[in-house]
C-alpha cells in the first residue's frame, strides 16, 4: 500500500492523472514554467535577454573565427553560465567577463573555482553600459539584444582601441551594420558604425542553438575599429545625418528645400557668423571627446521594416521668399557636388563625408 501511495503522489506531483490499467494521462490546464532551467538549477529570463548558447560546435566555431591569440586579454559580455568563457580561457591569456546577473556570477565562480583557469578569469558584476571597461585586445560576446546599439557605440568609443570585437546580434541588426548603399536595411546606424569601423558578417545562427530559444535568428559579426580614425565633429555629423536620413528615399534636393530644414540651417549659419571673431581669438580649441552613445537608431530585439526614419518633424512645403536667398545657397552646394537628385539610401560613407565638407566650406553647419 505504501508503495502504491508513493507512486500516486509522484504521479500527481508530475502533473499526471492515473487511469485504469496503470496508464497515466497529463492533467490539462497546467501552467508551463516561464523560464527554461539550466541543469544546475538556474532559470533563464528572456526579458533580460538571457539566451545561452547550447551548441558546443557553434561555440568552437565562434572562438575559431575570432582569431584569439594566446597573448590576448579577452572581454566577454554576458557570459551566462560560462560555456563560451571556458573556450576563451583555453584560447587566450585572460578573460574579463562582465555579468549583470548575480546568479550567473556565482555560477561562473563555482564552475571555474579550483581549475587551472581560475586565476585567469576576472568577473565584473554590473551593467556593461555603466561600467568603465578595462584594457582588452579583443571582445567576444553573446550579448542581450536589447543593448545592441548603445553597446556597439560604447565599444567604438573605447580607448585605447581594441583589435576586433566578435559579437552575436539579432540578425536584422547585424545586417544593418554590414549593409551597403542601396540595401533595404541601409540606414543612419549603418553609416555611423561604418564611419568608425570595418564590419564583416561571419556566421548565421538559428534560434534553436540557444536555451531558451529567442523569437529571432542571429548573426555573428566582426567589428574592426578604423586605424587611424576618421575624425568628425560629433554634433555636426549627427545633425547632418539626421536630416539626410529623415526621409532616406527622397532626393536630397527635396529634403533640403523643406522649410524647417532651411530655417534650422540658416539659424546655425547666423550663429556661426556671429561667433566667428571670438573663435578666431582661440584657434587651437579642439572639440570635446566624441560620445557615440546615441548615434544608433535601433535597440532591442524588435525592429520595424519601415524604410523611412521619422527622427525630426519637418514640413513638406518649400521655403518661402524670406528664406529664398539662403535656400539658394544651400541648393548651390548640392548642385556643386551633383547631389541634388541623389538619395541618402544610396550614398556611400565617402559621399556623405564629401557632402558635409562642401556644406562646411560654404559656412553651413548642422550644430
């Protein structure tokens, strides 16, 4: 009798109901657990972007394609339970892992305690976006996708520059980074990242390689900071691109004829002219250090497919007579560079830089 009761209790605890003949059926209406547990008892939270790589062959492939050297200090972001960390410790000199979840920090420490790798692993508990990153040679990471954009620009702003970053992104975000002029996903994010780095697509990664699986597929990209850097003024460049990509499939002539655009540029022009004398008194002043934190457009796992970017409100009407003289000045710049009929969606990085230089040469600024 005790044995029978014990079996019945176990069956009920497991969500099954005994049937005649010793068969059991699952009880309907049972709520499924919200998180998929790790074998050690840790549950992963999708809301925090915790999707752990479970495919050993994929982990090996990422490390191999990263080109880690035995002398490298490696930065890993969001190490989770340490599947990728272990391979990185075997390949490089040292791993600095930044992890926001204290449960994962404890798991990492437990996993590598007493192993030959323990003295070559440093774990920093904290939000990587708010953490001052130490020196590293290369970054290899499977990151929470909701921090893709701010993290990318934080890395691009890191000094001294690192050799490369090999990062797993949501596939659509990754394809925006590597897009070329004319591609559907080519956008302000593309131009801003390619200004400061060369970016290569390495691997497609299906969602079933993760536990729990995300709702989207992923890609691994390689980011190599440009050396030397292409120097631009932060506010100038950002203001210029915001106007150009406000309606990226309209012609530049159409965009720069709009009333609000002309009014903004004329206000900047008059301000610069008024300050010219004081600026000449201190010609050696340099621009403040660039902050890339808000250069990206796309954050998180969900991104829309809209070709147009609604980042500034402008009127479609053309500038009126009061502004006509300055409008002619603006349009003459477009004509000089043969840009009037071109579209931002098809301009290369070099063309954007050239157009901005023509505007600046004419005394027209965007900040």
